[in-house]
């Protein structure tokens, strides 16, 4: 197609010498006469639609396949998702189990703290008793055996208080591990949801489908192209201009931003603007590849690969 465009460009009507736009500095630039070229309609932004996972097709949008038109979010193809559905349900059930474990660990932390409070109160009482008996033992009011019994109770209460504090630390650590396990489970759910979504091919925006030939029962591979899609109001024309007509200052010169008109085979006339000029010319023909953005109001009626006759619009001085 590129070679055909160059041949059409070579046989296009060109008027005026190659140096028509080159004038001596300080002199008035002469207008470049209107030129006529042939170009080809292209989609400005063709997006590819590929399968996100491998599997077998169980559903195809026959409406989109027949009309070659899709709406944003429309399901075009659905692959067999039974295993992915089971994986998602399993992951969600696992999250429920882990959430219950977190609740249990939280209850264990609360219980450990309550036990620690009781042990601390008991230690306070035994410590006061130990101090009173120490005074009484110093005055000879109680014997050594009684004092030893009080000391044992005091030591037991202090050890119990220490164990209660350790139990709080252990319960909190177990709670942290339960929280981490729950987060991992939630990530597994997200992964399962993504894997399930990859089995559904949807249209990213309103557009026209190209090469959409999916069939129920076909098995596809991950990354295989399903179709292409483009916005109907975003079209451009691929064309070649003669170097001698390129000028940003001369009236009628070809330059980025200049308006042009083009005529279809059926006689309809549309407008456009030059949006890009290549930096390399063809060695033999001395034509430069260019891109013309089509007026969005006219673009939907154009067909891809349609040949149009483009005329540059002279600009008055």
C-alpha cells in the first residue's frame, strides 16, 4: 500500500516549479498554486484487542461481530471461566476464615490484657501484705515460717504478673500474624478477580472493529490478537507532498497546520489540516510523506483505505 501511494503521488498533478517558494530575502514571496494529490484514509489511532488469558471461547457478541461496531464496556468475547469462578470462591472463603482468625486473636489480646490487670491487682495486694508482715516480723510478732509463706505468695504473684505481660506480647504477635495472613488472603482474592476478568474481552471505547472473527468453541492463547478497534471520528489521510510545495511562509505552501480540502470518489468534499510532515524525502520522487487530520464531522463517513483527492488551499497574502 505504501508503494501504491507513492506511485499515485508520482502521477499526481503538480503545478509550478520546485523552487516556487524560494525567494530572495526581503522580497515578497509568490503564492504557490493549488496542488492536487492522492491520499489514503487511515485510522488515526488503531488500538489492538488481545486475549488476557488462554482458554476456549464460550460466548461471542454476535451484534458486534455482525455490525463491526462496539460500545465502551461491551463484552465482545467470554472464555470458559468455570475454574476461575471456583478459584475466586475459594479465595473469598479463605478470607472469611482468616477474618474469623483475626477476631479470635483480637479476643485473645483482650483476654490477656484483662488477665494482666487481675494479676497486677493481685500483686499489689500481696505486696502490701508482704510489707505489713515484714514490719510484724521485724517486731517479732510473727515467726519465720509465717514470713516465708508470705514471701512465697509474693514471689508467686510477681511471677504470675510477669507471665501475664508475656501473654499479652504473645497474643499481640499472633494478632499481627493473623492480620498479615488476612492481607495475603485479600491479595489472593484480588488476583483471582483479575484472572477472572482476563477471561472477558471488552471494548475499551466506542469504536469500529477490524478483523473481529471470534467463534464459539475456538481455543485461544494468552496475548493472541482478537481484533482491532478505532474511533470512527478520528481518521487521517496518508499522503505524499512534493518538496517544492513545502513552505511555512509562502501563500499556499504546505506546512503543518495548513488547511486542505479533499474530494471523495462520490464527490463529497471534506476539510482537514496537515498535522505531520516526515523528515525524510523519497530519493527518486522527491516526495515527503505527510499526515492530514480529517475534520471529525466528516470522518465517520469515510472508509479505511479509501482513496481521496487532496487539494492544497492557497492562502491570501
